[in-house]
C-alpha cells in the first residue's frame, strides 16, 4: 500500500489528476442538484448509472455532501426484522413535504445501496431487508438548514419504517417545501432479466425430463481451470445489480449430496458462460456461501423452497438457470453428474 506523504500525491500523474478532476466535477454536480431541490439519492444513482461515479466512492460522497455541506442529520440502526415488501416506506413518506430523506442500506451482498425513501422505484432497488444489517437515514431540508432535533426525529421515523414499526409522525414532517418530485427518466438503463416461468415438477420415474431439458452428455464437458465448487461460491462483485429472488422447489425426497453436486455443476457452468455474473443461493432467509455447509442429508426436505438470485450488469439466461436448478433439485439430478470430476458441463 502506498504511503501518502502529501494529500496531493495522487495528482502527480495525468491519470490520477484526470480521475480527481472527474470526481470533483461529479460531486459539484451533486451539490448543485441538492441546492436545486433534487433528492440526493435520485441524483447519485443517475451518476452511478452513467458510471461517472464509482461505487467505491459512494459513501465518502454521501458523507461530504449531506453531512459536511448541507448538515443533514443521520440516524443509524441495525434492523430487527426480515422483510421483502417495502412498499409501505414510500407510501408513508411520500407526503412528508417538510423533510428531504436519503437512506443508505448496507446490503449483505451488494454493499451500500442509496435510496430515496419517497421514491417507490428507488426503494425497489432493495430486494429485501435482512436482520442485523445496517441502515443509515439522512434527513435535511436541501440547502436550507433545518432544526437538528426535528431532522433527527424524521430520520428515526424512517428507521422505524425500515424495521417494520409504526413511525411517530410529527406535524413538522408534513408541511414544507421538500415535496417529492419524481426523477426524470434515465438516459440509458441496463436491461433487467425477465422473470422466468416456474419449472414444472418432474414426474416420478421420468427419464431425462423432470421439469428441465436433460443435461448434455459427458462428452460435452470441458476442463475447468478451478473447481466448480470454488466458482459457485465466489464473492459478489462491488456495484453489481441483483435480480429478484426466484424459488426452486425441492422435488427429491431429500436434497442430499447428489443434489448438492448437481447444483455446483450447474452454477459452475453458468459462471463459466457468464463470468461477470454471480449466482447467490438463499435458504430460510439466509445467504448460503458454502452449499456443503447447509445442504446436509436430511436438512432440506421434499417440498422445501431454495431461492436464488443473479448479480451483475448484463444479466441473462436466468430462466434456463432456474430450469436446470429445478432438475438438480429433483430425482433426475444424476444427469448433471456425468463426466470428469473437475470438468464443466456446457449447459448455457
């Protein structure tokens, strides 16, 4: 790690200087947006879409613009509940014309996600709230400095909404010049993956079908540089997008070691075809980073649902992935276990 003898050492070369200038211009633009009564989260996410701001620079910019420049008040809390329906947040705060709000949810897989609690589309960037994760809510009145105690109370009320509690709404939250304004349509958007249709449950005794096309024969397997298990359990890249959660029904008597190995091979094949995408597996409201650690004999039984999501920028092949995972969770899992041990099937 380089030791900085000067605050300006990073400006010593052209690349560092130009990067700093671009960053400063972006921050100045955000400051001007807030002064023009544009919600900071909406403006910030537009910059992230345009890639004029790096995800790793997000938190310092939030602190500088909202905390140092405009003196917004912040309230932080760890969540006490698990929730997937967040519509009540925007439904409640949309009428709070006396305060401007910005929430930073520290997503367990995607990192910091900045949202405008009044904007339903912005809140929709969070697919679910997980227990014990951190939420920081900033409350202010744009360029006009408000009363610290009133702003802190508004931020705490939003924390209550995120935690599934009924907020204490003061009259000062409702009247003012901080009314919600829907953001303009983005100049360019990354296409989202279409929701796949549910795969039909495989019939008992069926051969090579079972809710998904049969896996390619072993001859189609190709050598894999790293073991499938390693590929399937990679860390999520910072700044990724995340699809909604898709459910896979376990139709085998038990989700045993054979099903586990089938899933590893399916996910490994997906990762090799789509190296910039990551498959996240969830069970019982928890992210599973090691399939072997959870899916032991008798742990996940017939009729249980395992969920997955895909992270990345250009998300694709989600429907096919769901069909293969459905077969991997069925009695027909053996179709994916053919071929050399350290080889990847060409499924996608």
